[in-house]
C-alpha cells in the first residue's frame, strides 16, 4: 500500500524546520536551521530578528527537506504546519509557506498545535498506548496532558506563571551562562550538589505548576550572598534549582499517574532533554510504577523540529483536520480546540 507522506513546516520560535515523514512514523528527512548562534549574542530570542531569519531560510529548508527525502511536492499527500502557540511573526512565516505549497500543488493543509507535535514526537520511537499521560516541558509550556484515545487531549494541569524552560533559561542568565541557559544549568549542575534551600513551588490544583517564585528565590539567594559578601558555588545553586524544579514536576506527574492510571507516560518538549529530569523520571517513576510504560524520547526528538509536526499532522490528517486558505497563525491557540476538525 502506498505510504502517506506528510511534509511539515515548524517555525514557532527560533528553528526553521521542515520534514517529510511517511505514515507518521518513518522520517525521510528532518531539516532544522537553528538560529541559536544569532540569539546567543542577544542572550535570548528577539522576535523580529527570528522572523526575519525564518524568511531568509524557509525556501532553502523546504528544498533541502524534499531533496533529502528524495521526493517532489507531487508525491506529498498533505502539508502540515504549526499554527500555534509561538511567536506570532515566526509562526506567520511557516503558515504562509505551508499555505503557498498547499495552494500551488493542490494539497490538503493541516494545522497542528505545537504541543501535539511535542507529544507525538514519541510516536517516532514507539507505538503510543492509550490512555496516555504526557508531561510537556518546554520553553513556553509546562503541562500535564491526558489522552484517553488517539487525538484526544485534556489538560490536567498547567503553569500559573513561567514555563519550566523559561525559568531554567533565566536561572542560566543570572548565573552568567550562555543562551539557552537551561542547557548550561544542566551541564554545570552535574558538578554540583543540591545543598541550597530554595522556595518550593506551591499551587492550589495538585497538577498545576508555578516557577516564578522559585526563579525569584534563586535571584534573592544570589543578591543575599552578594550583600553579605558570602560566596556560593554556581554548580551547587544550579543543582539546587534543578532538584526543586524537577521535584515539583515529579510530584505533580505522580499525582496524575495515581489518579488516571495511564498505560503509558511520555516526556515531551525541550526540557525533556535535561539529564537530571530524565534520571528522576527513570528512578523516581519508572522503577516505581512498573505496570506503566515510560517513554523518554532521545534528545533529537525533544527540542523543536518538524518531524514531530509531521507525525501529529499525519494523525490530524487521518482524523479529518483540515485548514483552508484563510488559516492564520494563532499564538494563543488551545490544545483541545486545535484537535477539533476544521471544515
Ligand atoms: O521545546 P523547545 O525546543 O521549544 C519550545 O517549544 O519552547 O524547548 C526549548 C527549551 C529552552 O528553554 C531550553 O533551555 C530548554 O528547552 N532545554 C533544556 C535542555 N535542552 C533544552 N532545559 C534544560 N536542560 C536541557 N538539557
Ligand atoms: Zn517546542
């Protein structure tokens, strides 16, 4: 039987990415043009700069993805694109490119929610089993998502303020580490011990998250040390931050596991690349709940890429999700809403 080929475009933040994936499983190509080196100079993503670079890169990345997959547009069954959430100017470039391709080659257009992409990245590793619990941890999101069945999403808890990735990047910045801070906090924490006491995140709903108090607690700790002329070890502070932040993640995930008894639990999003979090899930959850299958995706599947959008796009396509040519980028789109079929 002929495979279903999805070409997907992802441009929600600082990666211009295009992939071709067969049957939502087999990667034929997965091209990512990252802007990290540019944003490093500014210590963070400047949205206007990011959009500008997407415009410069997008055509080349599309061509390369088709070339590497050894296909032409005529072979593609549908064009998927991240509609949101993300930076509006950045999303806009991807949506325009995808609409143009769909229109010019008479292909169905499939809008995809970025978080659905992060969750479905795990389908590149293994078959997903439902009910499924996803712990989504990225630069913009911290969510516990329950999927009773394929392509059904229920948000059990979300962050009340900062996303975990954002908090990690901020902690990295105050420690004088390069962008993206979370990656370097992970690196230096390996040499440190979690010996400093920081504010533990508190939330009303046991499955919600909050990281701004913890972030402030790190800032106050550094200020206090400076004021009192006391020294502290950056590695120990990084380790203490990670211990507190990921401890909070695990507590909430465990609460959801006990309440919902999923068949599978997956990690998703950029922060899933964190070595401390991966170890905590392995030792703190997987070894304890042996009747649940835990999927910790390889690092390449964690951070933004278009293969994950192609996989979610394939599932959306088979569920009848379609976008028309007045589709626009939607930076605030909700996951549950995005899963609905479009006319
Ligand atoms: O999923 P992603 O690529 O983009 C969004 O959808 O936001 O996640 C990016 C985030 C950044 O905050 C980055 O610092 C964080 O993921 N990240 C990490 C690690 N690798 C990426 N945070 C902690 N440890 C890591 N190893
Ligand atoms: Zn992402």
